[in-house]
C-alpha cells in the first residue's frame, strides 16, 4: 500500500472550502465562534491549524491543541484532545464544543455539542 498527498494543494483546498463547510454547519462559524467555548480539531499539522484559525478569525486560545505532545495520531486526535480538555479541567460541563476534522482526499466533518 502506498499513500501520497500533496500537502500544499490540500492546504489550499482546506482554506478554499473549509469556511463554506463551517458556515453550512452553523451560520456564523465562517467568521467567528460565537458561543462555542472550545474547538476540538483533527490535528495532522500545526501549520494547518494555524491557517484555518486565521482564515476563520477564530481566537487561537479557544483551539485545544495536543499535536505538540501527541504528534499526528490520525483519527484518534479528536477523541484524545477531547479527553485532554476534560481531564485538564479546561472543558467544563455545559461548555459548547465544536469537533471538526478532515480526511484524506479531502473530506470535512464537524459537530457541535454541549458537554
């Protein structure tokens, strides 16, 4: 098996289509977080996290990041980051969370929940 990805082209696609996806997920997400306390993202690349945060105008301090400690743990990044946020006490009962991910090829997924 062989996997090959053009990282720069994928990043361009994320920045081109990500804001529209977020807007369809919840109106207003393409320009701010509103009442969402924390973003729990898929974490394959720190550069990608920074780029999407900047492109959407989201405050970086509301993006939970574990990439620096865990590395790219592929599909486990969202549940592991959610767990880290809860066990550290950052995520509290009643907080509204945005879980968002991307997949190879390029697919987007997201959900908003109240913890």
